[in-house]
């Protein structure tokens, strides 16, 4: 797995990382979660991304990967869900980082994101200051923001964060320009949802609101692309993983074979420039009015 500098943070990340949301599903047997997490590292997906809201994910990462802590970059998200403390306050962010350190069994977390809080909260500065203070205490290396739209742009321009995470896929390209700007400023960048829920596999929209939106967008874009392929998954991953400004794209799931296929796809390298240009041009024609997702 090819690795890249994570902006100017001093961290090095893989082209493809692992998003551990589904690994936190309590319906997934503990033994399967352990195999999945370790297999991700064995494949070279050495950025593991989680969040407080991802069920058992942080706890399982700590339980099953603590002995391999020096092999991967650890990323989580905070800002909510602390008993007795209002969400999106200074105290909630600090307590969230402390709790994540305990669950992840790691004194130092490499990247901690504010998890999609809105523009007004970022502008107020309290939650950003909380992350900065946690960094000053040695609890995290890189203060980051995860989200899209106006809040993402503010995070990039504010100078308060060392990294950002945003949605990017065939059907959601609005944040690619902002990620490129962030990379040019020396920020680390992570692209989430690169497969967009794989809308090419569905004949009807899924129940999830965001993925249903992507399904509708793909239906509008498919003919506009001007080409077809038997492997949309590989094309989609390569489009995002090799987009200018993207340091690491993250994929999730619970099937180790799918991770192997994803790793093989990004190893093929960038798309042909003409195909990449066709994807961007189609989105510019059809999707210029679509809003970014959180």
C-alpha cells in the first residue's frame, strides 16, 4: 500500500484507510470484529478512523489493536454524547477526548476531529479551543474537523486545524476543491464515503437518507459520464484516492474480502486523465446545484 505525508503534520498515511463504523456494530461478533480490524492492518490500511457515535468501534479498536498501536495512525471524532455534559461545549470536547483515550487504550490519539458541528459553533471558537488545549496536554497530535459545506471551508481557512475530513465520491464532488485547498495549505486530508453507498448495485434507493440521495444522483450522472464500466467500485475508489489534495480515502464494511478488493483497486493508480476529466465534467453539468453531505 502506497503511503503519503499527511500534510505537514509529520504523520504518514496510506492511500486507503479503514473506516471502522461497521466494526462497531454490536451485531457483529467480537471474533469477527477482531479479525476484520487486524486484516485491515495486514493489508496496509494503516489509518483507522472511528468516532464516539460508532457503537463499539472505539472499544473494539482498543481491545484488538492496542498491541499493534505503533503500526497505524489512529483517528476519532468527538463533541457529543458525554453523560451530564451538554453537547458541543468546551467540557464535552475535553471529556470526549479523555474517554476516547480510555476506550482506544492509547494515551495519544493521532487525529481527533470535531464531528460535523455547524459553522456557528466553529465561529464561536469554544470547541476548537478545547481541541487545542487537549493537544497542548499531549492527548492528541492533530486537531481536525470532519464535515462539509460552509463549516468545512471555515475549518480550512481558520488556521485552527491541522487536518480535515470530508465526503468525496462520484456523486459528491463539492468538497474536492476544498480538500485540494487544504492540502495546498499543508493540512492533512481524509476523504470519506468514496464509494457513496455503491449506488450501481441497487435497483431501488436505500433507506438511509444520504445514500438515497447518492443513488438518485448516480442515476442522473451515469449517462452523463459518457462511458460505462463493469467495475464502478474500482473506478470510484481510484477517482477519489488519487484526487488532488486527498491524502487518504477511507472505506468501511465488515467483509475482509471486500477490503482486499478495495486495496487492489487503489493499487492500480490514478484513472486515465480523460476518464477523470469526464467524471468531473459530468458533475459540473448535472450536479452543480447539489449540496455537500455531512
